[in-house]
C-alpha cells in the first residue's frame, strides 16, 4: 500500500487514514490531495483519523500542512473521528493542532463544512449585491 | 491496526479497505459491521476497495459474505471503486462476485443504494395502499 485513497462525495473529499504514516506516504497524500482538490474543484476535505491510536508531532504537523494547503486552494479541511485518548495525549503533549478544524465524526464534519461554504457563499452574494463594493 | 473503521454517513455506512485482509481482520470487520448495521439501523453499506490491487478468492468470498449478512439484516451492500485491472483479473480467474452489487465509485454507489431503498419504500407504500393485501 503506497497510496491513501481519496473518495469524492459531492463537493467534498474524504480521506481515511488507517495506516501508520511515514514520510513518503505523507508526501504522496499531500500530492494526491492537492491535485484532487484542483481537478475536482472540491470545497471541503474530511480527514478521518478514527483508526489512529497515536497522533504524534509528525502526524500533527502533517494535518496542519494539509489544512493550510487546502485553504490556499480554496477548500476547508476538517479532521474528524479523533479518539478520546488521542485528544488527551495531544493536549498533554502540548500539541493543540492550531489552525486545524476538528469535528466529532464525518457527519458533524460535513455539517461544519456546509456552514463554512454557506457563509462564504452568502459573503460572495453580499459582495455582488452591495453597490459599495 | 486490528480494526477497519466504519464511518456513518446518514443512513449509510462506509468501509474503506486499505490493508491486506487476513482471517482475523475479516472476522473483526464482519463482527463490527453487523453490529453497526443493527445499532445504527443503516439501510446501506458501501465497501470501497479502490486501494486493493489484488482481489483473490478470499477477499471475493468475504465481500460475498458481507453482502449476504447485510441483506439478512435489512441493508444492501455495494462494493465500489474497483480498479480496472482487478476487474480483468477477477473475470479471468472465474470469480464473478455473484450476489455482490458493484458501482464505479462512492457517489454512484450511493445513487444505487438510494434507488434500492426508494424501490423498497414504494413497495411498502403500495402494500399499505392496496386493499388486496
């Protein structure tokens, strides 16, 4: 297994991380995901980490990077499914996943993404409506 | 990794198989999935095999078993994301995945499931409407 699959679901992409991440796999995921955001014009990315029992600084940094890359390409990323024990360890280790949106599960993550997209859409509408702009 | 995560998406469950299946993992997946169908009252199961480069008779039988188990519990299962090379090998090996629904990707799989559920729903309505029954 040298690729993590990316599933398209409407205007969102879903990535389920099930295996231990190493450098090369993380790089491949970043490549694949940014390419897919561009080609599919996705507005949101859901990253499911419910299988991960450990999130170390490497994974934490990777999640942060992916979020930033998605944002630059006009999509929001949400990390979903974190196990309670992982949340405890993260805070104890002082890793607070700055700039990474999180949600309880895929459904909550989708709701969050829809809210972000809805807000953006309304903003762009008001830009058009407002004669001042 | 001794568990394959099962994601809930509305009335469907999504399983992404990314790792090599062995006996114990397949048994764990069957256990988890049947339990989740029962507790979540899911009407459909999507099994994504887009990461698999080989589907042998063991995996084929497992997919068949999962489909049958889901059906007994009132849910339909659809296998999605099969790679073209896998489809070729399957037919060449004489494994035709009898009784297993397949679809090109998650989105097509969801459409298929909605159609099955819709048809069932209409059937149950006509049972109620029809004074002959």
